[in-house]
């Protein structure tokens, strides 16, 4: 009986070691690598969630910029038939310049007509405009100035940086009767 007991126990011990080794090999070769892969996938998923949230936040900004890019702005000045400014319309030109500046979101500080007969002959009216605002808005202002039928030429443009924006000095020459 002792002998059966010792054989049974040796045989049981061998079965136990083989099964235990099989379980250990299963854990080491299958479960642990799968857990590591799962952890890496979880990290990747978390990174993708963060990127998706960033995209969700940035989408309105992207749409706004895309609309600005798609919005075509004129690249050439309009070609209008030149009309000389009547003597009675000289007072209206400053109102017209103020209206253009308001549309272009510029602040007009001063509009002066040059009354010096040495610089200004009877054919042209010289006007000095002093305005402040953003540079891109000034481009729109110049484009709208080109739409004035009596505009002969823009003689001078001076741009100076000030605290929060730019200062623009423009000298324009209008044809008059």
C-alpha cells in the first residue's frame, strides 16, 4: 500500500507540475502580452479622444477661416468712367470719404482740402485724409477710394504704427470742373 501511495503521489506530483507549467506558460505567453497590447490600445484610444475633442473645439475656428479664404476680395481697382467733381459737390466729398471710412471700420481724424493755389491748380482738388485702424481694413478703404468717379490719383500714402493700430495719411487728387 505504501508503494501505491508513493506511486500515486509521484504521479500526482508530475501531473500537478505539468498542469501548473502549462498554466504558467499560458499566462506568460498569452495573457500578459494581451494585457500589454490592451494597455497600449487604451492609451491610443485616449490620445484619439483628446484629438477628437481638440478638433471639436477648433472646428468653428477652421470654418470661419475657411469662409474668409473662400470669400474673394477684388484684386484690381474698378474701372469707372471718370467724372469731374462739380464745384457744388465739393462739400459732399468729405461726407463720402467719411462714409467709406465707416464702412471700412477706419476712424477718420481729419480731412483737409489743400487751398494753396501754388500746389493746387483749378483742375484738381487736393485732399489730405488722416485715419486710424487696421491695415487690412485700410486696403478695403483704398479699394473703395478707387470707386470715386472723380478720383484722379492717390498721390501719397504714409503708414505709421501707433499703440493699438496704424495711422494712415493719404493725399488724394480729385478732378474738378
